[in-house]
C-alpha cells in the first residue's frame, strides 16, 4: 500500500503529465516507483525560496534543485526586477555567476534565458566566479539585481540559487517576500517565459562578462589594504603562504590579489587547486573544519609555511591556520580571525591618522563579543544584526544614505568577513588578503598571529566560543527541529550549569528593531550566553556558546560545563 501523501501523489502526476518537462526527468521519476520515502521527500512540498533563495539536493521533483524549479523561481524574480526597475531609462539587467558544483553552469544559463525571455539583460560570467565578485559586479555594472548559483560548503549533492538586490546585497526579508509571492503566482512551468541562447544573444539580452570585470574586482579588493607598500617592500618576499581553494572559485582571485600586494611565496595545494564538483579530497569543503586543511597542513609542514589559508567553494568564507608556541598548526575560529582583523585594521588606521570618528563595526548576534570590545576600545560604534550577511549589507546601505557612520568592518562567526565598501556580501578574497597582510606585518615584529591572539586575550579578556549542530534531514527532521524550539521557548531553563539565566531573548518577536526570526538567545548571570537557531539553508539546528574567563583555563572550564548542560537537554 502506498505511503505517499495526497499532495505528493498529485504533484508527481503533474510532473509526469507536464509537456514542458523533458522525458529524461520523467524517466528519473518513473525509476523511483515503489520508493515511497524518496518520492515523498521529493514532492511533499515545493523547495522553499527563503530569504537567501533556493538550496536543496539536486534531482527531479518539486522539493529538489533542477532547471524547472530554477526557471520558475527566475520567472518570479523577473517580475520583481521589472517592478523595481520601474520607469528608469534603459533595460533592466541582472548579473549571474556560478560556482564549481554539479549543474551550476546549466542552472546559471537557465536563469539567464528566463530573464532574457522577460526582456531583462542577463550579464553572465562564462565560468566559475566567487560569490563576492557577483555582489561587486552588481554594484559596478549598476545592475538591477543579481543571481549566484551555489550551495556554498554544502555536500556535493546540493546546489543553490541566491538572489541579490541592486545594492549588491542578498535580499532582505521584505524583498524576499515579494519575490516569493511572485513565484507562487507562476502556476506552471509552461508559464515560464524563456528564449533560446541564440535569440538572447542576438537581441542583446545575454551579455558575457570577462577580464575587465575580473580586473575591476581585484583592484577594488586590493584598495582595502592598509599596508600595501610595506608588504611589497619587505615581508612579501619571504613570508610563506599555503593556500587551498578547496576545489572552488577562489583559486585565481585569491592568488591575484596576494600577488598584487607583493606576496611572492604563495604555494597552492595541488590536489585541491582545480574545480571538482565532488570535492573528492575532503569530507566537507568547509574551511571551518580542520579536516579540510589536512593537505594544506602537510604542505605547510614541508615548506615551513608561516600561514595557511583556505576558502570554501564559492569563496565567501575564509579559514586561517597559524603556528602555536610549539610550532604546531592551529585552525583559528571565525571569531578569532575576526577579532585579529578588527584589531589589525583599526589599529593601523589609527596609527596612520585615518580612523574616522564615526567608524562602525558590525557583527551578528551569534558572533563573539571580543571583536566588539576591541572596536569600542578604538572608539568605533558596534552594531548587531541577525545571522546572515544580508543584514550587515543592509546596514552598510543605511550608513551610506545617512552619513551617520563610516563602515569599517563586518563579520560573522561562520568565517564571513568584509572590509571596504565595494561589495555587500562576505568576501573570502578580501579576508585572505587582509589576514595575510596582518600576519606579514606582525612577522616584522617577530610575532605570529597566535602571539597576537594571546596578547588580545590578555588585554581584552579570555573569550571562548563553540558551535554545536545537529543535522535532521527530511520532513521528520524539520518537525523535530520545530518541536525543539517550541520546547525551549515554552519551557525556558531557569539555570544552566549552575548559573542562573538572566534573560531570554526571543527574536521571533522582532527585538531591537530587527526582523522577526526563529532564534532564542539565553543570557546568563556570569556574562556567558548560548543561542539556539535553526539553519536557514541546511536541515540542522545550530547551538552557539560564548563565555569570557579570567584565564584560558577558566574560560575552557566555563564553556565545557555550559555545552554539556545545554546539549544534554537538546539531545534528549
């Protein structure tokens, strides 16, 4: 007896009868006959277009990433772009980029041809480019919007589709809601307006981007450097770097910007240099995880590298590895790298007499307070946003409009950073350049970045953070995550690990003028905190922890007790 829901059965039948859908896709579905669990997961809902766009497993089905789902989403986006463009002169346009994943070029071209079918000029990069370059290009080319086809550091079976507004930032909730409403009003795939590549090119609706746009991006990143002449004249010659693009888009731009600054000893991990949609040398192409740096650490040991760098497949996240006192390579957390870059950037600007009085540093509510304490030490204002760089980008736009603050640096604990005003999304190319510059600068003082981090702890406090996550896939997993959040919201703990809970911040109520989001943050009496947040892009719940101790040992003890107490309840 079939275990399929009526909704799934109806959706499957629509796909099989739809004349627009090709025979190969229908054969993929027919081959799954009898596999009710798989079919239910593919069809129990439509792949959700969240505030960041689409992300899902590649395959046939309404709850999968495929060219039909991409086409329908783009039709809804096209209507949004046309309405946003309004009465302005000239044709509306959108820039499109993609990463190295399976079907990324195909999905990017599909989006371009649907935009073209709606009279929107699609400006398409012909090969893989970093996500931050897409953000920059939207601004640089004065486009009406943008699309990047990527699933960031998700497993190989995933792909995604992120949408950008005319400022070059990811859509914020009110913008995304409009796009979602327009997508819902596309009743069937036959209502997607699409023209052929030949028609689009002939009508000037498909434009291919190239070297000029690449050069403009690299120049914009390099302009953020605060010690360019120093690096080129001295440490750039001898400072040894190992870099891995983890089979993604960062290879050329990261190397180009490091070379432009004067770094001459940049060694690329050969096994991970070329694009590979399977990311075959790593369990996960995520620079947040030490395993991703295994080959880089081996190469670093052979050549005596001073610093190791890694970027995720779409090059919006950067991880750094430094030597500790024992000469062992240690992976810096996103919070640690962020604190180092905040200190380096603001300190150098101050010494050069270029630190503005109205400077601002922006971070997310789940990011360590260490960077905030450092920023305040230099007289900079600190702003907190919800998780997602789109909110940092939105604040940057407000700063530009009001002139009330000068944006200096923004970052997330999840390895996303941006300095400079050229883009509106996190940029691993910039982050790789800035932390390499900082490391080379401090090397002239006989210090490693590990030494600098220890000095910052001594000066500003021993901050420690940790992230735990639980992946719960499919329909059942989503229900479990929702149930878990309901339990913590309706029955909040009065004390955790022997420390009283001072305050519970429920961001679903729209706190501090921020958009409503399903996030709970528990503030403890000793200044520690933990935060429960369902991921917006993956089938998992994330739990963030942060403490501030009097010493390394004190901080480690605090965070260990806190993690054990919270996760025992989460896992129960």
